[in-house]
C-alpha cells in the first residue's frame, strides 16, 4: 500500500516531517475522503535532500516541469512562492491510482516549533509523525477553503468528545 511505503521511506531516510491534511485527519479519527498526502517537512538542505532520496526511491516525480532536486534550492522555493504563488510542491507516481504527495513550502507555522508538538502514531509497525491538532487547526484556518472550514469543525467536535 502506497501510504505504508511512503511512511517507511520517510522513516528509513530519517526525514523530519509532519503529516497534515486529510490523511492526518483520518488518523485522528475524522472520516474524510482525500486524494493526496500532505506533508510539511523541515526545509533545511540536509532534510530536503533526505526527502528527495525517499521520493526518488518511491518513484515520485514533480507535477511541475522542474527537476526534483530544485526543491532543495531555497532561492527557487522563494521564487515559486513569490512569482507563482505556490504553496505546495506536488509529486506524483507514474503508477496509476497512487495519490499525489504535496510538500508544503509556504506556511506561517514554524516547522521546528510544530515538530516539537508532533504526535507520533503507529500505523501498522511504522511511526507516523502527525501535526498536533492545534497546528492542524491553524493550517486549516490559513487555507480557509470550504473543506478546511469543515475540517476545523470536525476537529473541534473531536476535541469536545475528548478524542483529540
């Protein structure tokens, strides 16, 4: 299963990451369909290079017409954010049916602080680093789309029930 392969590759390559988005909500207990995997990674050079190694091991390639190695170039990321209004770097597999993997490159949340608040859940035998509920709520507020507002309500309900 792709998700387990992804988490195994991230773990094997020692990538500092947080699972955010719909799949994170699923693991917290919110039923929600999602067609991608949203990750926030530490954007320091060494971690990005480890992530690139993991992505290449999975056969992932950028959706945009750029080389995957460009993700490690801070200047390029800045340019994508400023000139293309890009918030995420999307990767896909040429194998049909696998979800895209979106790497958040623009966020008002500091990764190191969010990483210190992470929750590690076991999925099968693999550790999965989840953004905290507070950080998920903030990321959803920043995005502000209709689905994000529904996700905020669902997370708040989980909190009221004492399950998050």
